[in-house]
C-alpha cells in the first residue's frame, strides 16, 4: 500500500506541475495551485483573539474558561482556518476524493498561520519533532492514506522540523468522533493510541486536519506525555468554532 501510494503521489505531483489546473473551490482555470487567488482571499481564515491553548475565541487572547477549569493535556493550538465553507470542501476533497495535491496547499496555509501566530512554538520555543495524528489500521485500508501525514510531510519540510510518522499508532478503531455527541467523544477515544518511542524532554507538534471538540487530540497528547513529552502543540488546518 505504501509503495503504491508513493507512485500515485509522484505521478499526481508531476501532472500538477505540467497540466493546467482548475481551482478546487470555483472550478475556473487558474495559474495558481489548487485554489485561485480570488478564492484564497475569501477563505475563512482563523483570526484572533484566541485562547492560546485551544484556539477558541476569547477576550484579548486570554485562556478560555474551559481550559482554565479543566486544563487539557496539550499546551497550545494553532490553526489556519475556521472549519466552514469552503474549507470543509477542501479537506473533504483530500480525505474522500483522494485529491492529494490539496495536502501540499493546506500545508502551505498552515505554515503561514504558524509563522504568523505568536502563540506557536516557532520563534519562541523549539519544536523537536512533528507527529501526524495516526489512523487505525482499518481506516488506513479503507482510505489508503492518512490525511494528517500527507499534510505533515510538506509542512515538516518547509519548517525544517523532523517528521516522525511511525512513532505512534491508533490501536483501537473506535466509532467516528463526528457521529457522537460532544460529551461522549472523550470516552470513545480513551486508550485508542499507543506511542513506541521515548519522547523524554521533547517538544512535539501534532498535525491533523480538523479540531472539533479536541477530545482526540487531548487523548493523544496524554499518551505522548506519558512517554515523556515535555510540551505538545496541536497544529491543525481548521478549527471548528461553536455555533
């Protein structure tokens, strides 16, 4: 499966460079890659002030009440977009329509958000490695790839931070989080991950496509800290905001 995906990725990248591209949002032919300049300018970028821990809107960028009351296991969150149209369309195109070139475009937008966000580790505290949020074996076979890893790969290259793709595993194929009420998501994801490397004293960035309640990322951060991680940051493409 890995070899086939590598060949597919290389072929798609070559065709992307050679052939005219249509904007994934508006469908018009564009000189840009994946998203034309006009559509990119209208995307729902996540703007502050935000809680530095969970990236939800707060007054003056203070820590939100929820993070004060029950501090999560992760230490910070950075996101490029609000999870809203048409960003949801872009992410779903990557995950369910195998539009792998979108991963590079999303990684570039996330890179820009990280370098422009004062609460990110870049320029303040060194990040030692990047870990993509793992999928279960069953989900990997169904989808053929891990969208978090596809985003993390170019992100790590652009930031010159080591990517450790096989440091952790999802050992339990729990029900999809999106199918559950918010309060049930933490119990659903409990003990779903396993880490197989020593992270003692390291600052780790976890990459994923979407953060909704944060339950999955919180459980993953818990496991990473049990294996010695000193600091865990979430680097996500999109953040779901309360209605």
